[in-house]
């Protein structure tokens, strides 16, 4: 479980996240929404231990984050940034990077490491991509490989910064289906998203940020009913009931 208490994060002379208090329970898809510059990516980086706090607390399994070494944090939290350098290596080798927190230097991979890689590739449906060079993959295929890398890392929590950006609609839906499936298996999936309708449809919990502050936190139904997304994002959203549940759209 991740608990955030009165958390402030930022840079010298530039506070970004201001007095945030949240509790993120396992087995949920948590979407972080907000205008540009509201602190969404900053929150992810703070939870991953990449950005230091200026005050407040982040608790992992009831223990302060600063009590863990970077390697120990990486065994609990996997972080997938919005963009990264794409190395010219095979997809399988990329997934193997998820095992780094468990290896001493020099790295010697054991049977468990290779088994975790194959299992991760299978879980995201990317076995056929294993020998492909990463730069030759499409954006959607690459996102699958990064998610497989996070699974090979074997953490309770996976942080994903805008995982559907630049993907076509089919790939977006495929990635979100994987995210929902992993949450049902017990993973805590925390995502920064810009597509409000997708967040309302797929998230169990939504955190709404504005100017570095947590304005609202609740279920999609709660945030739809109280119009908080419209208040903060300045976008009107409607919905219709279907046999597959609510489907949201921009008005």
C-alpha cells in the first residue's frame, strides 16, 4: 500500500506538488489527471524515489520511502516514464532489464530471471516480438515490451506516465485492457492520463490535480456526478449506458 501525507515536492524556488495527501490501495487502476504543469509526473517520480520530497511523507507498506535503498524501492515500485531513449537491443533483452534490482554486479542472469522474462512476455502477448530489435517495433508494440519489463521487475506497484500517448486507438485500448487485467491480479496501477474519457472508463480511482494541489480524489462515478473534472479541466463530458457499461464522450 502507498500512503502520501502532506507531501510537497519541487525544485529550488519552484514548488510543484503542494501538501498532497492520498492513500492508494492495491488492486486498483488509479488515474492521475490535471492540466499541464499540475504536478502529475512529479507525483509519479516522487513515489518512485526519483525526485526527493521537500516535506511530508511517502509510505510504502507503512514504512517511510527514505528507509529504502534505490534497489529496494525498485523491488516494490516499477516506473515507466513517458519517453525514453530506445536502445538498439532485442525486446527480450529490454525485458531482462527489469531484473536488474535483483542482481549484483557483474550481472549474471539465472534461470529465475529468464523464466520471469518469458512469463512477462507471455502475459502481455508479446512472445512473437522477443527477438525483434526495439527500434523496429511500433509504439504500441514497444509499450507492451516496457510493460513486460515492469512485470519482470516483479513489483506490487507499476507507475506509467502517459502510456497511451502517440498510440492509435486500437493500441490504446489494448494497453488499457492489459492495465485493467493486471489490477485484477492484484497490482496497483498508477497512470498519468490525458484522455479524460478513457480515465473515466477504465480507472477505479481518479486523482485530480490543479496547480500542484489535490483538488479531488474519488471514483469515476463520484467525479462525474460532482462535475469536478469539468470544473478543473474546463471540458464538458457526457455519457451513455451500454451493455458494456458507461461510455463517456466530450460534448
